């Protein structure tokens, strides 16, 4: 785990002209009407949701020693033209300016008013003006970035994109679910899954629920406990990350933003999934399953199947397994989307650190490849 220490540099002043006021803010009302209007217009996705970013900056960033760096652009009437959600922290002596990742956000993107986009794209001074209000930093790192967000980030920041060593995976559903499933899943996987699903569901006490409020928050901690010891460097095993997810579950479940699924047999939990929903897209993030008692049923695979059917019935269209190249995702009819990492190194120290970080990422990738080669589809349900 990277060592974090020290306080970041103070923020510079704002930058003004007659068309756009650019400022770097330490605090920002993500729950306010200004950002709500921008978020709805921008359609950036779940990781830019007011609840997600507001909770991230209020709970997770301070717990991890990260200073908010929220760059805003406002029109003369005060309306937001864009928001760049960033953080600044010291990592092994490096001043690292980065997207709101910290191991919990799978897609990083700027939040842009579509009506302002043409003027922003035509502004040849925009990158320089934003650079003038940013705090001092040795490295800029934006990850993970979907292909459609690469150009958006480069409107504002001097950063070069490189392909990530992982992809995102999503399935496009269609009704009726049984017909879509028949064509999307291979015949062998259907047979494998159907046998386990039938065996598990023959008990009438087995049911699928979506939890809300305090029950959803408590389920996050049960999910964490079920994951314990199964994954190296699992972020949710740290108290600050668990509290963050629990807060999102409690407040977001009733608002239709967080989907906390529970598969149970009577009063006995079998598996939980923590997911986000935005529009027609469900974004799967975490699973915890009781493999000791229910492993022979492949509870994770059965739960994904049930969730897909439920999401389609609720009007959903995209089931997004998000980032990570686990083999099981392809079994569920997904298509891969390449991901990118954008990096800028304005200082000599940053350029040296980039080389060290690249070597570390390569070693991590090689270790992941070796692990995946030892894990079959039947057990890779993360």
C-alpha cells in the first residue's frame, strides 16, 4: 500500500475573464441545486452523482489524507459550466493530483454542461487558465477513464492517455430475459448455471431482496465480512472504506441510486451485492457470498443471473460489471470496453515517480495474470 503523509500546498487564486470564472475550491456543495442541474444535464454517470461525490469528499478523502481540489467554471450568470472533481495527496513524497479514485470509483470523468462544451473546446487558453489555479503537484493521474471521457479530460488538463491493463465489461439486456439469456450465454454455461440455480431455488425459503436504509447499511458490513480473507488488499476491509459504502447504501438505496441485493435462505444470508444505478445502467461493484455453506451452488453466479433479470424487469438496459478482467464476466454476455490512464508530470520529481509507478503497475499486472490463470470460471465470482 502506498504511504501517504503531509499536507498539500495551499490553493491558488481564481482566474477570471468576462466569459468564465474558474476557481479551485476546497469545499463545494455537491448537494446543492447548482450541481444538481449540472449533473442532470451532463449525464456523466454514477461516480459523478451528488451523493457519491459529496460523501467521498466528506468521509473518504479526509480519512485518506487527501485534500479536495474541486475546479469549477462558472458562466457570468453564476451557472456551472463544468466541475473537475480531483484530490491532492502526498504519496511517498510525491505531490499527486488525481481523480476521485482511492480504490472505490471505477470511472473518472469531468462533469460538463453540454451547452458550454463548444465554447470550452474553442477556448485555446482554457488549459493554461486551469493550470494557473491548480495547487502545486509533481504528478497528475486520472484513472480509470472510459474512452469517451479521454478527450473531455484533455480539454482541461495537460495529460497524455495510455491504455490501462484492464477493461470494463457490460451486457446490454433485452426483453424477454429468457430469450436474451439463451442467445447471450453459451450453451455450456447455461447448463452449468441452470443446474446450480435449480438446486438452490428448489428451497422455497430462498429469495432475492433489495434492501433500503439502515438494513442496506448493515448489509455492507456483512458483505465485507463475507469477503474477508478472499482478496489481497481489499479496500472494503479498511474501516474508512466500509463506512463510506455503508453511508452510500443507507442514503442512496431509498433514492434509487444504490442497489443492495441480498440472496437469502430464510433468515440466513447467502450472498450480497453492492451496486449503483444511474438511468438505465446498473454498475456492479462488490459481492460477498457465504462460500463455506453455499459454495456448491455457485451463489455469486446465481445472484448475478437473478439480478440481471430483476434489473431488466425494473426498466434497466445495461448491466455493467465495471472494471476488471475476471473470466466469469464474459460468460454473462458482456462486451469489453478498453480503459485509459491519463498522466501529466510537470516536475522532474514527477517524471521520475512516473517511471517507478509504471514498473510497480507492470508487476501488479503480471501478478494478476498469474492469479487469473489459477482461478476457473466456477470460482471467480468477484
